[in-house]
C-alpha cells in the first residue's frame, strides 16, 4: 500500500473523530435541555446541536467518496489537504451553529470549498485516467 494513502486516511480519521464529538454533543444537549430520546425537538438550543450532527450525516458520505476518488485518481496529498479544509469547515460550522443559526455560514462555506475541490479533483482524475 502506498505511504501517500496514509494522508487521506488520517483526514478520514479526523472527520470520524469530529463526527463522534458531534454525536456526543447531542447526548450532552439532550440532558442539558431536557429533551429525552426519541424526541428531536424542544429547545432551539438543542435543535441546533442536533442539526449539526444531522447535517454532518447528510454530508459525510459524499465527502468520503470524493476524498478517496480524488486521492486514488488525482493526488493523495491534494485530497488530504482539501479534506482537512472540509473537516475544519465542519468544526467551524458546528461552533458557529451552536451559538446561533446565523453564525453557521462561514464554516459551511469553508467546508463546501473543500468538498467542491475534492469533487473537481475527482472528476479531473477519473477523466484523465480514462483518456
């Protein structure tokens, strides 16, 4: 196995750790805002914490696909770097959203830049491979 693949693997681990923390935060918020499972609504403060976790679930599968296609067909280092941008963006998104819904935008934008870079890198790598 190529040593270069350790970099996107490390980015994958970072994304999984961030997601794990978001899951833990939902559990903490359930207790703090008295929202028992399986309820998904109640305090707006709880709902923002839950949305961070749910939105990450919605985005993590396409992120992983783009990360690994870009790593395998374009550049493992490029994929790891763009993936790190996505992870950082998700963390900033969570931090902002936990404070107020209006503060989630910058983190979301940063994460989308990372994802779009991975998607473009994936498309480029696969097309050039086929040609």
